[in-house]
C-alpha cells in the first residue's frame, strides 16, 4: 500500500496505464547499480531516484574536482574533495527519502565485479574507459544482468541496452578495444557540458522501461546523438554467432585480465 505522500509524489506515474500502481510498486522494489557518479551517472541517478527506484547502488572511487562541475550535476562547489558517492547520496536522499542509496567507494574490477552485480536487478554503465567497459559487459553477461550502456565524446553520445540471451552484447558491437592512444581522453579533447545530461536521461528512461517491462528497449539498436547537428540516429546491431562472449561457442566463460588501454573513449565521469 502507498502512503498518502507517495500517492501525491508518484501521481503522474500512477496515472499512466503503462505504469499504474503496480508499476510504481515494481519501481520501489527495484535495485539498480550505477557505475559512475559523474557526467552520465548524475542525470541517471537523479531521474531514477525521482521515479522512486527503491535501491540505488552507486559505485565510484573518485572525489569531486572543480573540473567536474561543468557537467556533473550531482555535485556542487561545496563538495570539492568529497567522495563522489557521498555527495551523490546526499543529493538523492534529499530529493526522495523513499530511495535507499548504497555507496560503493571503490572501482569495479575483476575481483569484485560479480559480487557487486549480485545484489542488483539492472546495471547502468557510466564508466569512462575501455578496460572497465569490457569488464562490466563481460560480468553482466556472465551474471545474466541487463546492462544500459552509455558513452559520450566531445559533442557526440550513444546509448544501447545489452540483455543477456536477447540480442547482441558489447563485444558484438566492439569485438576489440582500439589501439592505445588512438582515441584521446576528454581531458585532451573536451566535452560539451550538457551532452551527458541528454545521454544520461536516455539511459534512465531505458532503465525504467526495463524495470517495468514496457515499451521497446534499445536491445539490438544503438542510439547515436550529435549535438552540433541535433541529429538522433538508430543503428541496428546484430548478434555475432562468432562473438567471443555471446556467440555459439564462446571463449569467454569467466572474467579475465583487462590490462589493455584505459584511454578514455567516451567520458561520462572524467
């Protein structure tokens, strides 16, 4: 049963036939892990908290830096030097006390990935380097967890959904990481401040759709956005039968070493 305050808070959701009271209860019972509390993680976390997702895990080892404030809207100048997870938790709890925020003051790595994922229904990837993205994609596939992937670079961004057992995986889209040094970091190339707000909000929408089981998620589709041209495009992505992770005879059956280039290919947190 909802309290009177919850009925008022979530009234616009409850009015939607696709959500209703049953859907809102599903959101309140849901558990989502956000990897990164930076550019992409900020808008995603805000909207998931506002929507009433009951448990938000936030995983980020970094502290707030002045250069973050141009785009990482969870944080303010008073938060400089604080762990990002602490700053994020404070803002999200103030926005919606229904939401339980779990702070993971660590990065995700080979040793802790599967344990971190085990407690959550869905993962939203806002990480900022190729090594971590491959690790996360492998871990989610092996654990059977839906993954909402987003990335940004300069004026461009992309979003897709990887659903184990349905559609392609990250390695179908990007079989191998780029050579070291090929893609410059955001510290070198820059990023438009509003761009992660657009991409992160799309990630939040995809996460909510998956939790509710409504609409058509971006499974097998890559949504790309160009802020300079104000163009959105959707590209088909197909499962590769020869994929090393989700193919007919996969060679990746456990988490391995991820020591290849960590150059930032898209920059949600840097």
